[in-house]
C-alpha cells in the first residue's frame, strides 16, 4: 500500500518490466544486478548522501518520519481482510445431559479436558441437579486429598467405645483403671501391623536415668516388644497367667533383669514373631482384670525393688507402652500422637503420686538434699510443698510434699512452683528429657525444684 509514509525513489520506470531500481535496495542504495542505471543510481563505491555530495532539495529524506495512524491520515480505511482459513470453526453441538452428567466425577477430580470442563461448567449453570451432585463430589474429593496425617485421632477409639457402651452396656466392662492400657496396646498393635522385616530390625535406643546420669540400651523394634512382653509378664504372673519367661532364669525379678534374660534366651535380637505372644498377653490381661472386677485393683504387683497396686501397675504399663511406642515410631520415622487427655491425666497423676517416695529414696542414697535440718513432719500433717502445674492436655495441679512421703501437700506451706507441659513432664518421667531442661517456669526454692525434677527423672527405668 502506497501511503504518505512510504519513502521510495524511483528511476523513472514503473518497475513492472523488472528493470526499475530503488535507491534504498542493497548497500549504498544500488541494485548489484543493474549497476548505475537510472537517475537515482550512484557509481560503485560512492554514497548517494555521503559527505561532500550535493543534496537534491526535492529528494525525500532517507530516515522516515514517525508513522501516523491510519485513522489520522485522512485516507479511507482499508477493506477488512479476507478471513480465509484463520477463522476458528464454529462450536460443535452441546453434549447431551446424560453425557455431561457422566463427566461430573472426572470434572471433580480435574481430569477432564479443557473442552469437557467448559461444557460441564456451562451445564452446571443451568442444571440444578447436576450442580448439587458436582458440589457433593467436590466435597468428597476434598476428603480424599486431606493434607494432614491420615492417622486416627488417639481419642477416637475411646469416643467410639463410649458411644457404643452407652447404647449397649457390656456384660463384663473393662475397669476404668485398665482402659488406658487397653487403648495404648491397641494403638501400638495398629502401628506394628504393617511392619516388614526391615522395620522389625530397625535400631532403637532405650533411654532412662540412673544415678542422675542418662543411660541407654541399644536394641531393635522386636527387642522393644520383647521388653514390653517380659515386664507386662510380671503383672500376668501375679494374676495367674503364664509368665512369658517360662523356665528362663533371671538374676533378679526386676524389669531390666527379666528383659536381659528373655533377650539372651531368644538369641537376641528377637524377630517379628514376638508380636503374637505380646498381643495375646495384652488381651489376656485386659480380659482377666475385667472378669475379676474392681476388687483386685489393690492387689500388689512386685517390680523387684518396689511394689505397685494393680490399678497403678496397669497405668504404669500403659505409660511405658506409649513411651516405647514413640521410640519405635521415631526409629521408623513415623508420627505418633500422645494418649487421649483422660488417659494422659491418669498417667501424670500416677507419676505425681510417686514423686514423694522417689524423693525420699534419693535422700537415703545421698542424691538429694537432706531434710534432717528442717522441721520434721508427722504422717498426714501438712508440710513444705511444691506446686506442680501441668499445662496442656491432661494437665492439672498437684502439691508435692517435700520433707516426708507420708506428709500432706499444703498450699499454705508452698515454697516453690514449677510449670511444665503435660507431654514434656511424661517424657521427663520416662528419662527422655534432662531435668535441667524440663521446667518451663520455676518460682521459689531452687533446691526443692531441682530435687523434684531429678526425682521425676529417677522414676524412669528400662
């Protein structure tokens, strides 16, 4: 198109015979095929507008001026271009309702093509039934793609059982003090059910405190279950059930000695076959205490160096099952939640009730500050106390008597206050947290606080 912004110098010919030259073609404005022909041509090696040449005033400048828009040029607008083959094909027929409805599932999963997705979305704006179905499918997809852990809430089992028991009470109920053991063994068994040989032989380090020093023992996942089997066996033997040690001799009846004896007899390390006996024994324990009822709750269970009544021994076994389940989960890099708040509170309460006796035992062995220089407190009388505040799930407050295990905790004689998280306190009592790093808040007698924290750590054992 020839407009006012096209600047071309012709040689006098109309260019239709192929011999016309344009001054702007080629270097220097010459056509190499035609030489210097025409009035607008120059000799080889000579620039048409070089220095020293006289400029033709009628000649158009080589550098074009800025272009003006077609609308501002004063000339008629060009005719619209022939669309030719560039026009997109007309839209095809709209799919039938049945076809679009069959695509709703794929659309909810974002598995449709762009054309199918467009057709479905247009259809949803006009069809209420399909729109409701699409909304339900999208909600279902959201449940399938949850970003958080797929593990069940540890309190779900308790809530389901409570709902079931409200509708149909059991003929033989599980005692309340055995419910935590029942729940924790079930949770650990669920963790173990999909383990292969590699997981069963994964290394685990058992940790506890002894003489104010951290102690550990290396074993495997199967070795941990064997440890739980042998220590639970102390309760089983007291109830008249089979002792997992059988005829295997143990140097003394303590949990650690029994565990070492079982490991030696099973050609340590044990294998995954230990899960069956442990699982059967845990079921038998729950069944037996359920049949005996609450009357056996005070039956003494010997741990070799000390005794616990049966209801506390079952809580102790639940606590150790949870702690070692966390050890196993850490070994296989799997998340594991704490117990339900109700069960966690019972475990914390057991540890708090054992603190005065543990503190007195440490004084007898010279590991804690003596109380002889202080005013002695008669049994059942109020004395110096430490307020133990447990925060978070399963928490509460306990007054720990400091001068005698038989004394009574008293708010009026409070000399110190310690605040800890519930799970952190349990890990301290399990020997997994150093006492120096356990307390979140401390106020009052520093010596009393130190003695109580170290007494809590001394509750741990293998």
